[in-house]
C-alpha cells in the first residue's frame, strides 16, 4: 500500500514538473527541473527517484555495455541494496535477485562479504554505493569476483574524492565519520586508487566519465555538472 502511494505521489510530481529542460533515461521522461536531493539542487528525478549517478550508469549501459557485453534473456543478475529506479529496468532484462544484509525489502538476506552463491554462478553483479559501508571491502570484492562467471561484469560504484583512499580504524564515531568520510555510516572515503583494489582481486576495470558523452546529453541528465565516475569491472579469461 505504501509503495503504491509513493508511486502515485511521484506520478503527480512528474506531471507538475513536466517540461523539456532535463531528461531521465530511466523512466524516459522530461521535466522543467529535477528535485533537490539533500544539499544538491536539480538532482533527483520526480518520477522514478533516480540521481545523477543512476542516469549516467544507464547511459553507459545503453551506449556501451548493452552492445559490447550482450544481454541474454535469463542471465543471472544480483543487485545489492537495490536502487528502485534500476531494479525496475533490470527485472525486465535479467533473472533478477535482490539482496541485502539488513533490509527486509529484498528477495534474500545476504552478507556481501560471505555470499551464499556458488562459484561462477552470476552473470552480472550490481553493488552501487555499498562498499564504503563495509568493514572488509576487500573480502566483499573477492566474493563478487568469486561468484561472477568468466566474462561476467559488475557495477561497483563508490563515492570518490581525490586520488588516495582515506581509511583510519581509529575513526569510529559518527561525528568523525561525517567529518572525514562525508557520512556517518561510511567506514572510508574512497579515492581513485580504489581501481587498484578491483584489479588486485582479478578484475579488468573500465572507468566512464561524463566527458565521454555528448555535452548536450549530459547537460540534460546532470544539469548541475555533478562529477561522477561509473566503474565497471569485468572478469575476463
């Protein structure tokens, strides 16, 4: 009932903000503007709730991954801490499984550091903005690599700031985590060197940035110019 009510509210908001200034490729709608999300204006889609990173990911998926790494009906996709805007799209394309350690709004409760999945049993693994919350992120990355099939791929988005990852076991209070990591429940602030963590686990890593796409397209899905990197890891032979 609550979910249905939210859907109605979003539909009404979408109609009220109808226009052609911004575009969401996930729900395929245009609006005068996106909604504010925390401290960012013009950020959240009023219809499906997507953020800049979700819209950029979908652009990467549609423009590159969907063609280069062929989507086959029946492929197994595991989605950790599922984003609703992506879940709806994935369910139409894959044999879909949502997991989370704490949330009840998933298909199966599971710890990303100890996945209850067989070796090489998953074609696609989506784990966006999760690893910054996980104490042993290297173990989680190793588990994702283990369960992926050869030639499978994973979306492992994390918030990135600077070049070097900031990680200090003495930073434990919520106030200090907010100060140093940007959020009370983060246990590290990743830098671009996170790519080396993925490579050390055996992945081939690709980084997609907004400047790889047409400016007119990016300006509609990310009108405020929020910097995002989409990291795609592949398990190659």
